[in-house]
């Protein structure tokens, strides 16, 4: 099951609803919403108000990526707003197991996001509880950065670990994904592909989604 998740970080913020409609029509599977708090990363972006408003604009699940300190403080806001998938960075949380529980007990999909410098070992006691792992292939904070090649080995090692343990987690990758590398990344074992620049800085974002979708195959079941 492969999924395409356009990242609104690269969309035109004053035309965001239109951007979502275009990628939905083109076959996107999720909408990726990057939340930055100006502390965990040096940028400020979207809040729960946008998530709540988007719920009325699209049937696609909203994949909220929290790049924030103390995610426990904001997870309830995003649950209330209707986020369908929520991930946060484990080193930003004092109690990642408890915070995952907040998301799971609301019946939403819970994930942990790992920076390029964060080892997979941080997942050791948590992997079995995760619906997905978000592997950052750039350092978080902004779009349009080049893909860090060492991420490919990390994707493969996580794929192997998940296979060996039978854990249910999907592998989502975020940063530097484009039509040029998406097929190879799917072969490495990635299943959910976040793409900002490659979709919204393309002259035809719908076509960009359709092309990436073709390169990784259609989803077999949702
Ligand atoms: C970066 C964000 C990404 C970003 C990816 O901190 O987490 O979701 O939108 O952008 P691209 O696809 O342009 O690298
Ligand atoms: Zn993201």
C-alpha cells in the first residue's frame, strides 16, 4: 500500500483550499500539514484552526506533523480539530509513550518522526505501538531542501526491522522526495511519500501527484 501525501508547506497559503482540491482530484491519499512552533524548529506555520477548516474542504485524511516542543500540550488541540494522523518528534517529548497514547485513545493514527540525526534505536520500546514512522530525509524546518542520501540505508534498515518483528507500522518519508527518486525509495521500503516542493512548485501540481502515484503504483487497499 503506497500513499502520496502532498505537503501544504509549499502551497500558496492564500489559496490553500484550492491546492487541496487539486491534489485530491489527482489521486493524493493524504494531506500533510507541517506544524512548526518557532522553538523546536526556527519557523512558524500552521495551527489547529487550519486543520479544522480543511476538514470541511476535503475528504482526504489530514496528516499532522508536529515539529514542536512538548507535543502533549498541543496534541489535544489537533485531535479536537479533526487531525487523522498525528506524528511528533520523540526527543521533543518527556513521555513519548504517554503522548502516543493520547493520539491512539482518540482512535487516530499515531506516529513518531525521526530527524536525519536521530537513530532508529529511539523506537526500540515504541515500535509495536506505532501506526507509522515518519523518517525525515532532510532536517526539519523548511521545504525544498535536497534529499539526504544516507536516508536510504535508514529506510531499508527500518523496513527490515519491521518485517522481522511483524510490527504494523507504515514507513512515511518526508523531505526531498520527487519524481526523480520516489521509485527507488519505494523499493527501499517507504510506503507513504510526503512531497512539498515536487508537487506545489511544479507547473501542474495535479500532474505531479499523478506522476508520483504512477511511479509507486496504485494503492491496493486503503
Ligand atoms: C520539512 C517538512 C516537510 C516539507 C517537505 O520540515 O516536514 O514536510 O514540506 O518539503 P519538500 O518535499 O519540499 O522537501
Ligand atoms: Zn513534514
